[in-house]
C-alpha cells in the first residue's frame, strides 16, 4: 500500500468512525456506546475481510493507528455531536469518498492474494459496506445497504474499475483515480438528487 493510500485509508476510517458516533448520538448512547459503534463502523469491514482471507492478526493489530483514529473521533463526537451533525451534507459526501477508498483497499488485498475476479469484487464491496451493516444492526436500524439507497452498487463500481485498471496494467495512481471517479459517479447522483434503486411492488 502506498503512503498516499495509507493516509487516505486512515481518513476513510475517521469518516466511517464519525458516521458510527453520530448513529450512537441519534440513539442517545453513553460514551462506551460511542466507542463501540464508531469502531465497528470504521474497522468492521476490514476486520471481516482479513478474517475471511486468513490475514491474521488483522490489520489494526499490526497498526494501532486505526484504533487511535476511531477512539479520537468517537470521543470528540460525544462532546460535539450537535455541531458535527449540522454539517450532515458534507459528511455524506465524505462517506462516499471513504466508501470508494475502502472498496479499493479491499480489492487490492484480494489482488495481492491472487484471488479470482468474483472474490476480488466481493472483498472490495465487503470492506466498504460491512462496517456500516454492523453499525446499523447495533443501532436497531435497517442497514443502509438493504434500503433503496445506491450504496453497495457504488462500491461494486469502484471495485470493478480498480480491478480492470489493474489487469490492464495501468499506473497505480491512474487506477486509484479511475476507481474513485467510478464510485462517485454512481454514488454522487444518489446523494445530490435522491436517486435510488427500484423496490419490490407486489402490485406491479
């Protein structure tokens, strides 16, 4: 992992930890609840990925910086959630950026292990979305991935683009930019215009 991706990864962890802490605030949890929900939102996907791939100890044991970021964000949000929540629109866009980065990192891990294409795509989507699923379950909410929101599809687009660029042997920086763009192209309109996937209608 390049230095740039590492720092972006930490930033993505911070954004996802913030989403978890804000969910804890909405549910009026105590500070322990803030820490727990922030941690699972931020590192849950990567942890599950590493366990499935047999990459143990998992990434945050090797580098506790991820834990420090999560705990710092959770502690800050516990005291300043009312200020942060007022910037919700900015946070949604930041979350989309984090989604893209996590999809790339999960896919790269799969590539490093020479996994097949479906498995690589699955690892990208899993890394990007699993933490949010666990967060929502802990907060007794329907996971975002199961709602009409265009979310997992955006992660899949980013993962597939990164995988294709890598197989074409494009420079790593180009693959990163293309993957980020693909994710934002799919996720962006959903944020800006409220676009969503069709849902089941028994009368149709």
